[in-house]
RNA sequence: GGUCCCGUAGUUCAAUGGAUAGAAUAGAAGUUUCCUAAACUUUAGAUGCAAGUUCGAUUCUUGCCGGGACUACCA
C-alpha cells in the first residue's frame, strides 16, 4: 500500500476521535509538500476549519501532535504554515521500503483481477500509408492496453481494418487508369505508399475534371457529381458489393500491397493486435441490428424506406441508420461489430481509441447500443484524443502537408545516428548494435514526444523544433538509465547487508519519487492516460540525475552509504525500465 | 444557426478549488583531475478580457474576444 493511502486513515481516525466527528480518508486532501517547505506530504486543513470551528494553525498543531503520539514510528515531525500541515515521514519508513523492495522486478504490478477490457486502436484505411496522427493513435492505444494489464486487467487489443468503401475504390480506379500494370515490386516502393500515391492521384485528376466541367458551363455541384473518375469509383463500389470478380481480385491485390507495407511499419513501432477485424467482413452485421431496432421500436421507418432513430430527447439529432436503398451506414456497422465482439470476448469495457473529431459519433453509438439493449453497451468508452497539428494547422493529404510515419521515423533515426557519432561514446559497438541503438533512441524520442501530452488535448508538432533529445524527452530518460547500468555493471547491491540510517535530501527525494510509482500506474490506468506515466518517468530520471551529480555511489562516504545508493540506483533503473516499457519505449544499457 | 472543445513564459507542455502558477526549450551566467556533460547549478520570463461564487479561482458560473471540431442517406 502506498504511504499516502497508509497515512490517510490514520489521520482521519485521529481527527474523528479528537473532535468527535466522522471524517473518512476520502475527505482528506494530501499533497506532496512543495520543495520550499519542510516536509514530505501535506494535509490541507481549510476544509475542516468551519466544521471544527478552530483556526487552521491551531488545528494543525493539534492534529500534528496527535499524529506523532499515535504513530511515532511513522511520523518524524511536523510543521504548520497557514492552513497546511506539513508532515515529515520517518527515515526508517523509507529505508524499510527500499531495503525490502530494491530488486523487486514486479514493483507496481498488480495481481490479475479477472476483469476483461478491450482496446480497439490503430484502425487504418487501406488506401494510404500511416501518418503522424496514426502514430499518436497507435502509441496511445498500445500503451493504455499495457498499462491496464499491469494494473491487473485482462486486455485484448483489437484493430478494425477499414478495407472497403468508396475511398478504397478511388485508389483502385486511379491505378487502373494510370499505372500500366506497375506494382510495388516493379517500382521498388513500399506497398502502402505505392497505393497511397494513386489515392492522391485520384484527387488531383478529379479536381482537373471538375474544373473542366465547370469551364464547359456546369455548376460546381453538378460538376462534382458528374466527374467521370468519381462516377467510375462509385460504379466500382457497386460492382464490388455485387461480387464482381475482376474488381474483387484487384481489391485483394491492392489491399495485400498495403498490408505488406503496414506490416513493416507496425513491426517497427511495436503495434500488435490480438485480433484484427475487417470491415469487408463486418459491414453487413448492421442489418441485423436494424431489424432488431425496428422490432424493438427503437428505430422507425420513413415513407422512402430509410430507417432512423430519434435522439432529440437526448439532446442530439435524428440519425439515419439505414439508407433508403437498404445499405448500411457506418454507425450501424459499428453497432453490429460491437455486438459481435461482446459475444466473442465479453469485455466489461471497450475502449475505442479514435480522434476527438468523432466525439459526436461515439455519443450516438453508445446511445443506440444502450437503447437496443446490447450487452456491454454501457462499457463502450470513446478514448477520445486530440489531433496532431502542424504549426500551419491541420494536416491535409490533398495539400501534401501530411507528415508520413515512415519518413518521420527515418528522420529520427538519422538524428539519433548523428548525435551518437558526435558524442562518440559507443565506438566499440558493432553495426548491428548501433542500428539497434539508433532505433531505440529514435523511437524513444518519438513515442515520448507524442505520449507526454495529455491525450485529450490537441498538440502541435513542429518538424523543425520537435526533434529534440535534451530535457523533457525520451532520450534523456534513456541516458539516465544507461548511466545507472554503467554503475551497476561495476558493482551491484548485496542482498544481505542492511543499508543506511539517515537520508540526505537528494536521496530522500529520489526514494519518495520511487515509492509513488505504483500509484502513478494505477492512476494512468483508471484515467487511461499514459502522459501521467511519461511525466513521472521524466521526474524520476531528473531526481536521479540531481542525486547522481551531488553524490558519488561507488566512492560513497561509507560502506553503508554505498549500499544504500546502489539500492537506490537499482530500483530507479528497474522503475525507469518498467515505466518506459509501458509507454512502448526501450531503454539501452549504454548510449 | 445548434452542440462541444480550447486560449498559461518567445515556443512546446504541467498544475484532484489550495502555499510565491511548475517543466522543457530558446536567452543570460556558471560547473568536468571524480561512477557516461544526451548532464548539473543559478538567472530572467506567462494564466485572452470583464464580472460572479469562494476564506482561497488557471480550475466552477455568466458575458465578450480569438481559435478549432462536429452538426452527410461520407467513412
């Protein structure tokens, strides 16, 4: 149990008895003591001033005295400043914590609780390569899943591949028209990029065709409807749905190209899935949901045959759930898929890692699922995250302002190589070792950059300035880990010896930070927010860095101090490695 | 028009209603005979505007200004 959770009931009990009031642990506000004051944790007293009818200063003195009396082994001293009771935890508590757990590889890990969760993330379209926005999605989804696993849950990672529809037909049409049979192999390009180029080409050609039609006298609206290439794509979608063999073969071929490209990227960034669903296989599931909804009078049919749901009572709109031609719309497919997955996995909660532009969509989705009485409907959770933008605004495929994922990674690797060569600290590394190190640093920098920000918030990526390996970055934390490993290679802590008596400030700050790790993991899991863990890892590394500069480990003042610092180093190394692993970031032995 | 989100140092990000609003980076000044200087230390710099609730507001409420998303028989 964490120290904060341990002292809370003690304090609540002391207050309750002393003032004859019912105060529970949940009523207490306990913060880390600000560095400019003396203390480890601070109780905020203002909340009790009114009900107990005493001044904050007096309250603080009385509670502080009682705590020292009640738990002399736990509280060393206290001081009261304004409405804050600053508590100093006894050194012996911190030393016991360190000496019993300094080599615990499972620190922060909870036992399995049998609760099942699903995280659906990544979910790409198979008509273009992944970009920076997809990377945020992939890193967030993967990390949240791993954090929840460490928090004791059983987690399934899934992916829905948006592999059919008009957007897929667009790249197919362009390929048919202009490729002359070219393939990724014949052009030496990566499959997803190859197909993506034709998707872009489609847009360019359509723009020209529309312009020509407008020139010949058509209105903009009509021109957009009548552009020949668009009509071809629409016809192709109809053909695809009717099972046309040629179209289906082309579709299979081009999707296979894209998947071969995705596989390379996924492997490199570490994304993995327990199950991948394909829209081409699930898009008909919505039909059953529609019948169901009509039978339950949740949906209603208009004269033209289209099916709707009225959500105005819930503050939303009327939404169409099936077109008049009987085909399913996107949201209905989602309902069908949700139902199927519930039957397959039976998770109490399903996280959809999808950008916040779809907030409305998921509000509607959950409402419909609930009204239909689909099991697990209440567990539908939109893990909404903000989009990644450039300093110039939103990334747009058509305007070529998209930051490609593969290019991005490559550039980070180049910077990692350049910096590493400049520093010249790993000249004895083999080619393979260097390559691995560059990847670790490059992806560490990229993942940390995207994960350190609160997922809910939009973030700006500046290509010129965002690639940094100094300060609040992944490579800084990796560097601290390498330093720790360098010490531990020379000498590791000894199991038997008991270490330390008093704690110096830098030692204590570090140990307090270490003790918080399980609490941070738990919080990151319940709030599904990896940035809490990223910030924590940085603060821990920073605390170690200051400690390292101020005190020598291997040539400590005494054998006892050396043992203490070796243990501090070892536990810090473990927590950094474990914490970063939950973000999908590896840490090197040397760098 | 309607619904929702966001405005914090030059820049990118923090801050369960609590102490003098924290970091990083860019700026200024230092630190290496000593476990890896991708480091450490010091310094300067910010809550869009106006009211309200509160002992206390970056946080809650309202208005204004500025930015964004959604509001398709698209996915």
